């Protein structure tokens, strides 16, 4: 079945890459939606066929969704079918507001008033697409998804594209990605975001009879409430020294970053695709309990290469530092592997092991152990969940508001404002030039002073234009990071809300003889464990947030003070050149 | 003959004032163009008739111009008719660029490249019409011309209009203004600007056989070249204490200002119409030799009364101070009368005497005596004149450019910029409010600090919006004053250029036996005298300009320094509230 799609943004095909140039407003026909990697194949009105970034188009009619065909480890079909499973939650997040999910579900009991955001896809990887510093073009960079079965150390699918071969390899991966029988773009996103969800809802954990595998994750009672077990040593790392490499006789090139953990101080090399692999593993393993922020975007084309590499490195650094600060993530085997693998063999072995990890999705909760914390009743669990839901939603609004304001301020500071100071400077200098032609004696002091004043305003123009990079940039980066992080909460909280709904149905199911009273008790206990995990995570979030906002506000204000002081000093110098007669 | 006119700006009639409301773009029919006082009578398409401000409309076809019917004291009809007389010069300045006059004349010899300005009327009284501080609406206030025959101490034609009676009295004055047989709006302006010109060209002085009347005005050789004789004591005055008065049982109200000269320190009271009377006298007497800047505009309606009164007072002060600083103007009998009349009788007597002064127009040159300065030859005279012409034109451009830039900056500083700082402040405060709902302990310091930072940006918004009044205002006022002053130069220089052209024709006229060789010698000598007067005036102008621009730039930069320092200090305080953990 072929669907039509509307083109949302202009896209210029790169020659030799099997791409199709499209124009905003154009209607195209989807010829293959299963390309993967963020691409679809389409045909334009002139019959030309080629690849178009998925994010650049809007498909006119949703494809009928085929549900995943995985055999559930338990027969859970007795649960109400209209209770949203995390899988369907994840599905709706493709192209819709993640926060709106809870408005539309039929589960009731959550009286939130979140209105649907008009911003389009905000969840997961695409949430960083609007590069705020691009001057407001709002032109998303098409996300290029990871290859699912990429196990080759040197296999090319990311970084600097060179001409030829790219589309083919992407297509191959796209096919491979549609594992588990699901197909269509929605399910692909679902797979991308929560691979665990495609085979399970929270009931998988709530009624699990399996023995817990993997390390225990303790939750303690701290000063601020339930907290994760924090390591004595705070891990961090440096992402540095991006180097361009190439292979296949120079046909393909890529960027390799050095990652130096503070533990070993021994650098390891990683390409973007390795970061992305790590992201996928962390999302897979921890995503139900811990919001795993998406990586900075991949880019489609290599324009402004240096700036792009610098920006990506800065954001990878930010992402890695945030992961390092997370006690659960940083101490995980897969994260440790990424930071300190010994050699290629070590990496490959570790990689395979991580990919085979079965304690993923909701099963992560099976490893969580609240230490010395009493079981919570469902009402309290629900209240906590609602509270976090409200808070993260409100903060998401606040952060987006600040980003909007900051973006406008950025545009003004780099556009009209310096132009105006420049014009003021020019006007002073022009007048000064006229004055020099007066032929009047004793003109020199004034004209020199006016020229200097004019030049001062030109310098101020320059300063104004460059200032955002010195202060607003970090404020925007931090808020952008938080926007990404907050965009993960609807899914994470959604898992909890779905679990709560299931526990609520337990009585009915016991009465109907579908589960035992003991099952019901277990479900309640496990919902309590989930709640402790969520509380620990929220406390971790709050702690980090307070640290981050203190730091970024200090940095911002410090730079602002310097900026205004420097302007005042420059003007003081300009002032001193004028004489009083 | 009835003409049609296009309405340029919306005008809302004041009730009871015989006015007609009109809309931008509307076509109206002029029913009486001789109303005067800046008003015309018009009929709209619905047949309603009423008064409309002249500056709000554009008359579709220029009325055929009837030349003035004054009998010339000499038969000068032998001069080439295409040499522009100052009267025709003044006429073209209605609605045209005054600087363009020299481009269009057929006299040759002046190789200036001044392009016609697209700005419309810039000369004389109307040059201040675009109130730059009005935020760019560019809505001119219709100029209300002076009553020509107003000799009554208390007769009402200016200041605060009250309902009724205004249109009638204006109409009466308008008729009276069209003295000398000239009619139509052009001649009215000509009369306004250079009453002396309507009865004479420069030939009146060049070939005058009359004995010089009035005090001699000496030009000396100073350090910078020819200079006026400066008094030992520099006169100044204070314009203060505007008081609302009323008469006719409160039906009519006016504003009276105190003028306190530094000589007597004794305040005298003057209404705007007296300032305007003084302006007319000074223009009449000195306008050919000394650019007499126009007074600040009168206003049509009394909106924002207090602000308007304050602004007018400030500008009257500026105008008076400038006149006080001029050695020729300040020592003149009429100016001294204005500053220090003893009583009403003294004022009335002085007024009548001043109005009967015959040493007006070009005849002012007959009182000028270059002391110890050799006669200049015509080539030098012409070169000097051209130099001044070029300079004043270039400065006029520079000043207008600065005003345009300043106006835009004013708009940004009072409009979008503070709004943006306000939004930044609000965004910080919003986020802070969200943070307070976290329920997390140890939130207080951050939220307090963020709220304070937010409030700081709101304060900065306020500061930004108020700053232009503290610095840009004076820069704009000074440049606006200079724009007015420079707008007088084309006419003043025009007199000199016309005189030069006439002297150039002298040989031909001697050959033709129309003037004697002695007449020719006299003409050359008098052109030299005129040139010394112009040079003295230019040196006075330069001296004042250097003083004024030094002062205003110092003031501007000083306030700018304070502004940026205060912002830096506020931000430093905001910064100190954040903690490093």
C-alpha cells in the first residue's frame, strides 16, 4: 500500500547518495517506508524515486498498525486491552506530543490537564532536532538511526558520509531493524525507543516468576527521601580530540573522539555510532526506570563541518558527563565497558554480552531493592507518580519557554542589535568626517574623539554579536539538555502509570480467578518497588537540576557582568577623549 | 478655483472647533486655502465642510503662483529674470528640498552635486514636524502659523486651544497674512520665512543709495578668520515655570513661561506667541545673514499636555540659549526688549518700533562693517560660499543620518528590547516557581536566587526603556536643533549665491549702460562685505558646533557608562545569590 506524504521542509539531495530533492509543500508518494535509519523512499510527481529524511515529511494517513508478534513469556491477555501498553505509548510518541499520551488514554484516574503541544515530535531522539542556535530556521536535521545488527568494528553507517553506498547500507539496516515482525514507521520508533516494550508491558515485571538476573540496584532512605546508592567516587570523563579517519581507500570517512574516564585516565576511541550503540543499550536496559536522554543529533550533510564537529563533541561531552553522574548508569557493566575496554577483542566480547542482556525494559525493576524502606500503598504510589508527572510537565513548559525566549534573544543579539550599534558607530564617524572638512581651526580634538566614539560603538556591535556564544550558549545548552531529559519522562512515567492501572485491576482479576491473591500481593509490592525507584530517580533529577541550574545561572550572570563592565569601560575611554571648554 | 487634495494622515476633529475628521488616503476638495495658521477648509465626499491641518494633506495640483506686487524701491528689472530671487527660492522651499534649489537654477557656476532629498519639507518651521521621539509614527503636527497683525497683548491664537472660536480667529488671521497681494500656500510660507524677500532681492543692498540705519555690526579678523564682535559678557537666560493662564472667563487658556536673563536676573513673562513674534522679527531682520532656527512646533491638540509643555519649554530654552550665544542677535534691540522689557507699555512701544524696523532682509548687510579686512575678489567670495554650502549640506546629511539611526535605536530601546528582557526575567521566574513545587529539600536557595535574577532582568528592562530619555534624548535634541539650523542655510547661502550672480553680470550691465562703473565697484565691495558676514557667521557656527558636540557627546557617553555600570552592578548582585556546591 502506497501512502502520500506532505513535505515539511526543503531537502537538497546529496549527489550520488540515492537521495531525492524535495520542496516544502510538495506531495510525494511513499514507495518504501521500511528503509530505516531515518529515511524513507519516495516518488515525486515527476516520477523520480529516491530517499528523503523521514522527519522532513508528514505522512498523510497513518498506516494500520500491525501489533508485534513476540510470544509473551506469560499469558497476560486477560488485562484490559484499552489500558495503554508501553509499546502503544511509545508508538503514539511518533509525531505526537509525548505528554498528550496520558490525556488520550482510557485508564482514568490521572487528572492531568496537559494540553497537546503544537511542536510535533518532542520525544526521544528527535527532540533535539530544532537546533536552537541555527537562527530560527527550525529546520530539523533528519535523524539517521543506528544499524540494529551492526557488529562490525569498522562498518560504516555514521559520521561523515561520502558519496555512494550510503543509501544501500541504510536500506539493509532498515530491513534488519524491523525485527520481531513489526513494521511501519511507528513500530520502528517504538523499537528505537523502548525495544523492551515491544515484547512486554509492566505486567511482565509485576507478575514475573523469573529469578532476578544481574546486579542488585539498591534504593536507600536518604535525607531527601528514597535515593539511589551513590558511589564514593564520582565518575566523570572527557570527550576530546575529534579526529577524522577514513577507510575503504578514503571512500568513507568518519570522526573518532577520544573518551578519557577519570578512573583509568586511559583514553579510548569512539565514533558517534558507538555512542549511539551505548545509548540504545542504556535505553533498552534502564529506560523504564531512568530517563535516558537522547544523544545529540546526527547530521544529514556535512556543511560547516568544523563547527558541527565541535558542537557535537560538546554535546557528547554533556551527555557523557550526565551519564557519568548517574549512579545506576555509571556503574553498569555496559557503561564501564564503553569507558574502559582494554582492546578490540574486549570491546567486541562486551558488546555481544550487552546485546544479549535480558534484564531490559520493565525487568530492570526486578533488580531494584528498596533497603529498609516499608512497602508503600497504591494510593501513595499513585500520588507520587502524579506529583512527578505534574512537575516534569511544568518544568518542560518552563524550559521550553526559556528556550523560546533565549532563541529570540539570540537572534536579536546576533542580528538587528549589533547592526544598530554599528550604524550608530558609523553615524558618529560620518559626522566626524564631515567636521574634518570644515576648514575651521581647532577641529582636531572633537573629530578624533568622535571617530573614537564611533569606533567604540562598532566594537560594541562586535561584542554584542559575540556575547551569546559566551553566555547564552551555555544557558541554552543546559536547558536544551533538560528539554531532552524531560522529554523522556512521559515514557518513563507512563510505565509507572500503566503499572498502577494494572495493580488497580488486581482485585477484579482475583475475583474472576485469573490471578491468585498471592499474585495480587506481589503486584502491590512490586508497584511499591517501582515507586521507590521512581522516587530515587526524581531525587537524583532534583539534585542534579539544582546543581546544574546554579552552575549555569552563575556562569551566565558572570559573563553578563563581564560583558556590561567591558562596554562601560570602553565607553569610559571614549568619553575621556572629549574636552570641556 | 477648487483643488482636490489627498489626505496623508488620519486626523480626528476636535468637537466644536469647526474641524473636519479625515482618513488617510481620502480625497477631499479644498474650499478655502486662505484660512491660514496651518489650516485649510475642505469638503469631504459626504459634503461635510470643515478645517483640516495643511500638513495632513497633499494638494493634487500646485496653484498657479502669483508674484508679489510690492513696488521695488529701485528699478532692477534689467537683471536676468531666470536668476533666482530669494523670494522664488523661498517659494520653492514649500514642500521641496531646500538644498535642491541650487540644482535647478540656471545661474551656473555652482558645481554642487546635491541630490534632491525625498524627505519633503525640511526648511523653516516645518522641519521640526516629525517629532523623532514619538516612536516613529512620523505623524506631523500641523503647524499653526503666527498671526501677522497680532498686536494685542492678550489676543489668543496659540497655546492651549479650548473649544469654539479657534477656527474663526485663525481664518481672520489667515486673511490678514496674505498681505502684499500674494496668495496661495506657497507665498504664505515665503512670507513666513523671509518677509524681507518678498520686496527685494540682493540687488536692493548691492545697489542701495540709502544711508545705513541702525547700529553697525563689525566683523573683525580673529584667530580663525573673520569673526563677529563678541561681547565681553556672554548673555544667557533661563526659561522656566510654565503657568497656565486663562482669559475670557476661562473660555481660552494659554501657557506663560518665565524668561530670566542672566543680565538683569529679573523674570519677564512670555507666551509662545511672543516667542514666535520674536522669531519673526529676528528672521525678518537677520535671516539673510544669519540662519535663524525655527521655534519648536506648536501642537494641534492638547494630548499629553504636561509632557508637551515640558518638551516645549526645554526646546524654547534651547532656542533662547542659542540666540543668547549669538553676538549679533543677542545684542539686537528687539532681543533685548524681549528679555528685559520693564512693563507692558515698554513692551508695546518696543514691539511697534521693532515692527517698523526698515533694516531688514538683505539691508542688514548695509550695517555690516568689516574692520581692517581687505576687500575680497569675487572668485574668493564664490569659493568661500561654495565651501560653506558643501559643508552645511554634508553636515545636514550627517545629522539626518544620526537622527534616523537614533530614532530607530530609540524605538528599539523603548519597544522590543525591554520586552525581551522582561520575558527573560519572566522565564527565570517561571522556572523558579516550577522549582518551588518540586517538594525537594534544599530547593530554597536556588529558587530565591532565580527569582531574584528574574526580577533583575525585569529591572533591566525598565532601565533599558527609560535610558533613552537620559542620554539619547539630548543627543537627539542637539542634532534636531542642528537639523533646524542647517535647514536655514540653503536660504541664507542662497542670498549670497544670488548676490554673486548679480555681481557677475555687472560688466555686461556697465557695457549696456544700465549701471555705472562706480555702481559696479560698489557691488563688488558689497559682495565682499556679505562674504565677510558669511565667514563670520560660519566661524560662529563652527565654534558653537564644536562646543555643542563636545558637550552632547560627553553627556551621552557619561550616561551610557552609568547605564552599563548599573546593569553590571545589578547582575553582580543577582550572581552573588547563587551558590556553588
